[in-house]
């Protein structure tokens, strides 16, 4: 969604700077819990380069750990108070502990 707004600003001839400082705290560029660059951690929001089976596994981990909750037909999102998300290493093919983010 934000990409559409950035496109509109730049097409109007305006300058747009996006600050991504610290983005790899939340963005797992490599789908691994031990990686040289952009590894998955306890505060990861998005994991890049994963297929459907891993996405399904990560969603199931979110549901299991209470991040998502179903009440009838309604889906509730329970953001973790401490900013930590469910462990995803098992979904990524590594039985490793997620590092403290």
C-alpha cells in the first residue's frame, strides 16, 4: 500500500526519502535463523524468499502462540506486548533457537 503513495509522490516530481535504518531488525532477507545478512530473529515481521509451505508453517506458529486468534468468524490480531513474535526456525528447516532481537 505504501508503495502506491510513494509512486504518486515521485510521479508528481517530488522527492521522497525512505529511512530503512534498523529495517533488518524486522525483515528477514535470508530465510534462516543463522545467516550473514538479514537473518530471522525474535522481532521479525517479514521473511523474504520463502515458499507456500513455509508461509503456512509460520502462520500456524503465529496461531499456536496466540498472535492470531479466531472468535467465531472474526480474526483477531494480538500484537505481542514485548514486540517478540513466535519462533520460526522450525519452519525454516533449522532446529535452532531464534536469537534475542
